[in-house]
């Protein structure tokens, strides 16, 4: 039996995974490919799942769409949920390809290990999306990422830089997103700064998720041998979801705001431009403004 190809869309918070997913699904629909989708969100507010389900290409009723919320597929419980979802999917539906969009705080290792020995699935590609603007602004054009990662390793710490670096180290294709906001020279410098983390993969600059699915499907299958040593070095460390490890160090914390009141547009703008501090903030959700009571608006920061 031919195994079904799986494409994982991995990457840090706000890197553009859902935008890429929607683009790939549109191409699959245009080319009459049967697809299944699994979307993971650490939060119980399923923003990405709603956005993907609204494409009408996949939905729960057709048994080709599953959204895993309030958990990470980097955790043991998350992998069990993924396994259950896939078994249920394949009982009712045989897709040409399965897309998996991970949470931004998820480490790719547990999912890679799960697929490495799967009888019916073949990991085709692991796409790691890197926010080029964030790396340029927060990590000195990407040059500060590897030194920070090495410093964490020296002191035995698990921090955000470990997750960023290891998402890159495990990927089969590295995508630099939001490159349209920067000059060509800056994007090139960022690529050169982080490429040593995984010198064997192609680095592609993309904007608005413009990646050709047909070319993606012709690439060689994921090479588990290339990351064999990396798996052995990390499998005892990544025993629980990366987000929970990071949360213990004050690194990644998830919060949901639920309130019937509309946002004041000027105060909302000022909060995100002047009062956020020096940390990395990722926010998304649905909201409304006093002047537009008939519209549910999408927030993505």
C-alpha cells in the first residue's frame, strides 16, 4: 500500500503558517487533489481552525479536517490526539495529501518521531517558517540567534532561541516569510546568518504564502537519517511540550481574553505600539469596534 504524503507546516508564533496553509489548500482544490488537514493551537480559542474551515475546501463533516486545541502536538497527549484523529480520518476518507499546521510554540521532534514509523503515512516535507522581520528586529538581522542558542546550551537552559533554532534544524525546507517588508540585501543577510543551523536545505523567501504546491510534492521525501543524531540528542529533553517548558521559565504563556465589550480603536492601537515592552507578543482573535457593530473583525498581530 502506498503511504499518504504528509506536509508539516511548522514555525514560530506569527510566522505566517495559516496564510501558507490557505494558499496550499487553494492550489490543491484547483488541481482536484483530495486533502486532509490537522490544525493545532495551544489556546482554546481556535482562530486558525476557524480560518481554515472557512475555506470550504475541508470541513469536519467530510472527515477531512481536525482542529486540536488547548494542547500541543509536542506533548504526549497531543500525539495521542493526532494518532486518534488520523485513524478516524483514514477510516472515512483517503486523501492524496495530509497537511499538518502546528502551533507556533510546538517543537517538531515528537511529530517527526511519530511519522518515522507510521505504516500508512510518509513525511514528505517539514516546512519551517521564519519571520524575517522578527529575526531582523529582535536578533540583529539573525546574527544573534545562533550565539543566543549556544549560550543557552552552555548553561543547560531551554528558552525561545532553542525552539527557533531547532525548528530550523529539523526542517527540510526553510521559508523566510514577510520578506516583502525588507530590502533584498537584508533578507539575504538574514538567510546567511541562520543557514548554518541547517546548511543542507533550501532557503526560500516567500510573501503571503506564495509557494507552489506542485513543486513541493515533487521534492524527495523527508530524510530521517539526516536528523538521526539530532533526534537522539534531543528525544530525552523534549519529553513534554516545549511551551510548558518555556512557560516555567516565563518564556511562553497563553492567555485568552473573552469580553462582550467592543475595543476602543485608539487605545487598542496605542497598547500594541507603546505599552507592550521588550518581550515577543503574539495575539490573534476576533473582535469588534463601536463604529462597526455589524462586523466581526479579525485581529492578527
